[in-house]
């Protein structure tokens, strides 16, 4: 059976790699650099054979002509980000193999566990994938399985569904007839607004950020699910539904408290956070 | 109202610099044949982001569209954008 060895959730703020690289005097940015370097170390220590990466798409790959709620990439290679993101955010390219066998396994067994994933044989991963991968596995030497979620084009699935899909994904991974060690990396974000009345130069809802990270740290997954309604997310920020990827992780972790979390408020961008379950250390089961 | 068609047009401009150049060079011709209302069409041509926002254009795409079509200082545009839509609140952007 496949073994789930590490679960990490971080932000995919496309400005963060440049901010960390530039240094500067913002202690939150400096700490974010240290935290995400530690996440790289933790994932390496877990010795995964493959990374299942759960992230979103910003209307780059998917659009409302045919919008999947949850989708698996099963082409031989994954690369990104898209050209306009490289230009706008000055991001570095990321390219690696896809574990096609595992992708197909997740897809087929997902059907049996109640998740009708869409799938794709031709795609580009955007910054929601490449930013966390660049932090946690910059070597580009591990195969991945990309799983997209729709958190940007309403109607998006409710938090209950993200939690249930996370739980199903764990059952599927742990039931696959392989001895692979599987790491899960997910990116989302806390309160963020883009293109709305609140300027994206600080958290758009500090209270939301603190409340949700406190609940996650305390293992109060059911409360997170109950409170992360579309209306509350929209109030937190017009694209704050990216938080739902973390709800999927809570399901994947069977609702247990993470081994560690952190929440930072940089001076000039949205909150930076992390949640990690070091399963290979016996943490959180 | 054809919110989806507005979003589709903005996305094409955001994704491809050559498409953005074609839009800037001749927005009337670019929009010909698209299922847009007169108000939507005029707002796209005039880069009237406040009207597009009010009509429920996807805010993420809208900011990208304004950046992609801007010929001025993008930092200045970004700095002034949020305040310019503040009075409009949060229109529904579901297609």
C-alpha cells in the first residue's frame, strides 16, 4: 500500500519568492524564508517517491467554458508557470515528470470513493503549483501528480466537499497497490483580494486569518468547515476561496491537528502561513 | 448581460501579449462578432474598468486586463485601482 509520509500546506503568493530573495528588513518575510526552507527540509526527510500537489488555477488553464471542480493531470510532463505570469511576477520556470501510473490510480480509485475527478492529458501548471514546488522541491527531481481545484470561478464546491475530497484522497492513496512514499503539497492562501476595493498590499482580513489558523492549529477542522462558507470567504477577500485548498488538506489529515503551523503578517503583502503534518515522524498519526 | 463573454475577451487579452497588442491596435474590430451588449462593448473599448466591475466582470481577470492594456505606469494603475471601485462594493461575478 502507498504510504502517506508528509502533508504540507503553504501559500502561493507569486510575489513571495521575489520578496524573500530580495531580503530587506521585514522580519515576517525573513521568517517566511526560514519557514519555507524548513518545509523543504521536512519534505526531503520524508523521502517521498512522488508529490501529489493540490492547487488551483487562475483562469489560465481552466475557464468557464468547461470548468472542473476537481481535476487530475496525467500527461507525462508538468511545466509552468504560464508566460504572462513569468513576465508579470518574474517567476522561474518549473518542470518535472508526472507519475502517470499514480495519477491514473487516483483517478480510477477516486471514482470508487465518490470523487469524479476530471482529468487532462495536456496542460500548463500556473503559479499555484510552481511557487510551492519552487520552495519545497526546487531540485525538480521528483515526479508529481497535479490536482486542480476550482476556487476562483463561482460556483465553487462548498468547504464540506473540499473536506470530503481530502478524506477520500487519503483512502485512495493508502489503498493503492504500490509501496510508494507519497508526499502531499498544497498551496492556497488566507484572506486575499485582487481586483476589488481592498488593496492587495496587506491581509484583507486579519481577523479571518487569525481565526482560521487558530482553529487549524487546534485541530478544530469541523469548525473550520462550518465557518468557511462562500459568504465568509468573500467577505474576507474576493479571492479568499483559495483557503479551501487547506480545507482539503484537513480532510486528508483526517481532521487532526497539524504537527506545526505558522502565521506571519508581512508589511506589504497578504499573510504568509504554513501547516504541516510530519507523518513520517509519527506526527499527527 | 453577457458576463461570460466579457470574461472570455479579457482572458484572451491577459494570456497573450500579441492578442493584447491586437486589442489595443483595434478594439472595435477585435470585438466584432462577439455576443456583447452595447454597454459591455463600449466599456471594453474605453477600458472603463468601473463599468466592467459594476457589471460583474471577474475581478481577477479585470485587473489583469487593465494591466495588459495599460500604456501608462502600471504601478500607478495598480495603486489607484482599488480606490476607484471601492464605492461599487462587491457585485456578483458568477457567470
